[in-house]
């Protein structure tokens, strides 16, 4: 099959049943604006023939403590294309996205687009995502054109994180969060992924489906506050590293080996000086070596403990989340 014929075949994809997957956690301030914007976008895409008429927006309430679920119920009563899933408790952003994808697959979606409830991800590029899907792409990543709206600290740490992940041979799309289109073949393939510790940004690039990227400008948050302060960002980055790579374990082993070599050299020097009859002061060097070896050992134990904790989480086979209600 020639390239032109293949393109013609993949471009013949019919208009899909689209589901927006929107994880929500304490989003009562911004959710009404988001619901209205996504409803208008669905109507526009239906009118243009880009999606099937029964397409919908699926809001996943990740154990919110405010009126988020009440707003979803109220909107659902007015607009059946607004659907909802409510967790019994907070299960985390990645689990909320996963639950939305799994539910949309069960409800017959041909593709989903996941995006955050604050709408900082520019929804005006969604028709372009659908165009890439129509051309045969099963994963379309939304990628930030620039990070000019971030603080210098956040830009620097983000660049460091992506550079570190590259050095660890982890496949990731730089400046891509969880704004992506995922086709049904990918949704069905995800059934085979049973790990409890989810890091979706590192998972999708490893799946091997045909992909594309659409760039967009990150918008300012209109209401509410960010759900990812510095502490959560650092925790999320560490989770990504340990979920996608065993390199920290190897680093711990390398550090232990280096310290062992240094200790052996110090022992050899000490014995040589003793054999030559030199007086050794000893106290400072002894304390330095003790502290050095002790700190490295504790670091190695902490890294191994992190991976053992992940093993413990996996072998319990507990559900990632518990659904309390669905609309």
C-alpha cells in the first residue's frame, strides 16, 4: 500500500463518539464556567460534523469536599450530555483520569480527551486534535508551546525534570501534562495494565501507537487555586521517576560501591602510615568516614524502601478507586 493510499484509508475514519474526561477536586469555583465552555464546544463540534451527536463530557469527582458533585448533578439534570462519576474518597488525579477513560470505554466512546477542570489547557485546539485522530492517530498529545506563564523557579525545575527523565531513558513528551486525545484501541490496550502506581505521562509514550502532537498556549487559571503546590509537584516527580525507572536502585548500588572503594583506600593509607611508624591523629578522619558511610547507607535504604513500598502496594491488589455514584 502506498503512502497516499494509506493516508486516504486512515483519513476515512468516521466522526467519533467523543468523551471529555475531566478530573475534578474541589472545583466548585471554576466548574460552572468549565461546564458551559465544554458544552458549547460539544455543540460546535457536532454542528461541524467532527463528532457524533451522542458525545458527552464526563466529570470525575475525586472525593471533593465542596459542592463539586452537586454542580455536576445539577448540570446533568439540565443537560444529559453532562455525565459524572463520584469517588467515595480522594484517589488522586491519575486515578481520576484512569477512571474516566475506563468508564468512557465501557460507555462506548471511540476516543476521549482528558483535560483539567481549570481549562488552562486551551480547548480551541480540540478540533485540531480530532483532525489528527481522523488521519489515523490513536494518541494526540497537547504540548505547551512555551512556559512563559510559569515562574522562573517552575520553568527551571520543569526543564531539570525532563532532562533527568531523558537521562534515565524514560520516554516522555516534554511540556505535556495530561491533555491528550486517546483512541479506543489504546483504551482497550490499557485493560492489560494493572499497576497501582500510575504515571500516565510516562505510560502512553511506551505503548507504540501512532501519535501526533498539537501545540497550544497555556492560559491563566480563571478561578480557584492550583491543586499542585510545590510539595505535591515534588512528590509527583519522585513518583514518576520510581514508577518508570529502576535507575535510583542502580544509583544506590553505585554510591555504595564508590564509598566502599574510598573506604578501602583510606584503610590502605592508614595501614601504610602505621607500618612506617607515623603517628595518626585519626579522630577527624574517622568521624568523616563514619558519617559519609552512614549517610550513604541510609540513602540507599530509603531508595530501596521506596521500591519495596511499591511492591507492597502492588501485591495487595486493592482497587485504585471506589466509585460511589455515577450519572
